[in-house]
């Protein structure tokens, strides 16, 4: 068995092991299941796009063979979505698409597919999209309570909001939350994959991840979302809020890239970086990083858009 085949087999074992571990509890799924794209990215980096696709399809066959029934597909739709994420990221990056663009394209494509599957499922079950959405939200709330070890009749998850209020809020913000969640998962797997490439001596892809730049035209979408919040129509205002959620994560990623660039220039030890990065996700540092990402559009802290000195 060649080295490439051995790496592919290890990635398959990691995928199946992660899938089985994710079945233990919702918390295990959040901690382990979200890393499903990682083995696909590693296999693709080592042996090419076809190896990544073959890995995802093989894992799909193994999962289905554990319980060969139509319910298996629907019950594990989230895991299959993560496998597709790994394949898409691998294909796009393998064809020279930048990291930021690859993540954005992947997230948009998967959300469009998820919407089509949702509408198809509603049609198949004979439910309206609103009724199926309410059912999904109830399932999500049940999962959250299980993860937190609470029961449906217990104290509200967010002070000042009853369970019913929270479900209504979740229903209105679900589109933005889905995009944000998928984007963060894709970003996390890309970051971890690049670290593995460096540790395994496969070379670090160019450009470095701290050169992340959100497309400049997104600033107009951000401004438009802000204006939507001023419209005295509930549906329009929540559309603006969903857009703001998505924009916040994009500019947080850009602010994080600015800080990573400073860490690189200062030669900060890896141990300090490991401690520093998680702190940026805490309040209020999170909002400071978002602001930093926005300011970078004009001040260009990393000098990415300035001509190099000769």
C-alpha cells in the first residue's frame, strides 16, 4: 500500500469513527461531527480531487450500509452536507480559487441545495414550508435543551425570553444563522487542514490564511442591510438583521486575519497564538475584531493593496 493510499485509508477511518462518535450525543456531534470535511480536505491535498470525492462516496456507502433504509439519508443529512463541503472546498482550492472565495462559494452553493431539499421535503410530506420550518425549529430547540441538560419546561435559555419567544426569534433568524454556522465550520476546517499540511511537511498553500480579504463589494450589502433595519416592516427588518449576521462573520474573519498578520510579523510563539485566538471570540473582543476588519478596508493594515517597494 502506497503512502497516498495509506493516508486515504486513515482519513476514511477518521470519517467513520467521527460519524459513529457523533451518534453518541448532540454535544459529541458538535465537537466531532463538524470536523467531517477535514479528512476529505487532507485526502484531496495528498492524492487529488478524485481521491477526496471517492473518500466522501465511500463514507456515504459505509454509513448507509449500517442501516440500509431511506430514513438513514434524512437522519444524517447534516453529516452528508459536511462531506459535500469538504469535496467542494477541495475542488475549488485545487483549481486555484482563493481561500475566501472558495469558502463563500461553498457556503452559498450548499445553502441553495439545502433550501431546495427543504422545499422538496415539505412537498413530499404534504406540509407547507412554514409548517415544516416550525417543526424543524422545535427539533432544534429540543436538541439545544438536550445539550444543556435542560427540559422543555425549565428556565428560559436567554433571560427575558420565554421558550415561545425564542422559537419565533429563531425562526426569523434561521437563514442567517445557517449561513453563519456553515461559514464558520468551513473556515475552521480550512484552518485546521492548513495546519496539518504544514505539520506533515506537505507545504503551506499560498497565499497565507492571514491574507484573507472579504470582497470589497460586500460593503454595499452591509450598508443596505443597515438601511433595511429602518424600514417599519417586520419581515424587511429581520431580512436586514439576517444580512448583518452574515456580514459580521465575514468581517470578523477579516479582522482575525489582520491580527494573525500582526502575530506573524511579531514572531509570536505558537503557544501564545493558541491562547490568543480563542479570546477573540469572547465578548466584547469579538466586536472589536469585527470593527478592525471593517477599518482594514480603508487603512489596509496588512499593506495588501499597496505596490511593493523596489
